[in-house]
C-alpha cells in the first residue's frame, strides 16, 4: 500500500487487523517519510528506527487478535517526556545525550495500547515558549507554509502529524502547548482535564498546569488516543471524574444533546489585538453550532491583573524545574535565561502566594462559566507567525510579551484544570486558523462530541499541505 500515510490512525489500525498490511510495513513507511521530510520541518529530535522495527516485528509475530484500535499505529513521543533507553534532551544542549532509565507513565500506556513510537518530536528548550526553535537544530515549521512556525511547545509533533509523517502524536500542554501547534498546523489538539492522564513517576508540575494529550488529524483519532492513555496512576494528586462508559471513542457514536455555548471573541487580557481572521473563524463556528441546534450566546470574561501576574510568576518559577549547574546557565537560550532569572527573584512566600491566587481565581472562573457546557474562542489571536518573529528584536522580555499577545486565551484552561480542544475550523490565505472549546472538568467526551459534529458538518481532513 503506497498511500499508508494518507490513512488516519484508526484506519491504519484497522488495515493491520484485516491483514491488508503488516505493522512493520506501516512503520517502515512512516520512517521513510520521517527521514525524507522530517528534517526540513524540524519535526524530530531523534528517530529510533531499530527500536520501532523491533516492536513492529514483535507485534506481527504475536498477532493483533483482540488488540485495541491503535495496535501497530506509528506515533512519537514529545521530547519533554522520559523514554527509557532513548535520548531525551528536552530541547536543550545541556541535556544532549541524556538517556533516561525509565519511562514516564504515558509512554508505557501508549506501548500497552500497541502503538509504536518511531522517535522523539522536537521541542523548544524545556518546553517554555509557544514556538519550537531548539538550539542547534532547525525550527519546527508548519507544513502549510515552511517560513512560519509550527508553534510550541509541541511543535515537532504537530509538524509531523500535519505533514502526514504520523497519523497521531503525543503532546503536552502547560499553557497551550498542544492547542497552539494544532491551530497553526491545521489539526485537532486536545488539552485534557488535570489528572486525566497520569504524569508519573516523576513528571508533572506542582501547580498542575501541564497535562498530556493528543495531536491528530481527526477527532476520532484523538478520542482513541485518549482511550489509550486515560488510566489512573498510583498516587496522582489530581483525579478527575471517570471516563465515559465504554471510553471516549465509543462515546462519539452516541446522540449529542443540544448544548449551551458561550462565545468569547474578545481576549481576556487588555490591549491584545485579535486578527480579523481569528475572530471570524470563531464567529463562523458559532453560527455553525447554532445551525446544528445548539444555543450560542456572547459571553465576556477577563483575567484580573493579579491573576495574570500570578500565572507569569508561576511560569517563571517552574522554569527552574530543570536543574542547571550555574556554570552552564550562559549556554541556555536567552528566553530560558530570562525566565529563570525572574524565577530566582521570587521568594518562597511569593511563589505560594501566586499559587493561592491562581487557585482562588480558578473557583471564580469556573463559577462564571458554569451555566455553559463549553466556551468557544479563537485558539490564538494571530495567524501562524513567521519563523523568528518572536525573537527578532533579540530582547527576551519582548519575546515573552509577543507570546502573551499571540496566545491570550489558552492558559485559562491550564489555570482551571479544564479540558479544551482546538479544531481547524478557519482558513486565511491558505493558512489554518484554529478555534477552541473549553469545557467542564472531566468532560472531554462532550468536547470531542462537539468536535466530531463540527467535523462532519464541515470536514477538514481532506485538506493537505503543499508538497507532502
């Protein structure tokens, strides 16, 4: 089958179960495309062909009778996530050659589901910015226009899925790091409820901002991925409501009740302009949801200044989570040094105060939108940015300000712990424009169902980037 890369993850798994193709053939095809197209896209930090082929051969020998829907499907793990025996540099020259001795839980869950990782996808240094420009490596770019960033910090994963190197990939989201790349690469990106996917044994952050989730070309593939990784982890500090009976993929086949949806096209921060194409994408999606029978009404929400300041304080403090020898600090990228310097200025009492401010604000934010099943916004405020746009002045403070202006909405779901999904509903001058739905905690199934309904009404999977 010469067109394996055109298949969705579920279609790939079904082809393997039918015997139309072997897992090894699928993995070989994915590796060939990754080796040919991946470097120009900045998609991968490292490829692991020997490991991937060995896993595929083992699966072919064992057979797939009774296997799950993703058995044999090629994927890749974001390079922030520990994978035993595989270099995990976290986007930094300081960690080059570091090989973990253990897997993070999500890696084992993906392996148990039968997926086969072909490597690690590229990330920015320590996953801090919303673009992916690792030191000493090419930037991750969107296949829709290779002069523009693929977003971050799951930029490599998004580039790989959008260019059909992989049908689905793993990402993490601490401030929008799944949804931002999904928007600029024309994908489905799901930020899961806090605690939905285990972060152990050593992952996660004390504030619970960062979570694992999928980047996919279809809603159904995202649901199947979530079924694979939504498992209780021993000792996890955050435990959401149980998944729906039968799982997320099965839930897509059930009738969807009419929903009440709030539309918020004005950003929650003062002084942030919204590109007309981003605003239009959200408004057109709202009109489509209304046509589908949902009740949509405008809603305004604003993040108070003290909450914004608290989030920025936490982000700076969390940038210190990667231990660095003081003698090596000058080797870090300018933005990383800037954030770590700010983090070191925060005392323990101020850090705890910021966490408390965020927790208090979360109660208010969740209460304010309690009447709505979901809130619809643009995913980001601007179309995909040119490579180097964030860093062009050479001032890391300006870099960070530009990131805030680019993505004013996404961090809200990380603060509240709620799930959110970005969908490729808009297009402007050939570039994808995402819209986002933020739901109640534990209600990924509802967001996926709304996404599937929109996908059926206005299909997007037939669109493909040029040259891939």
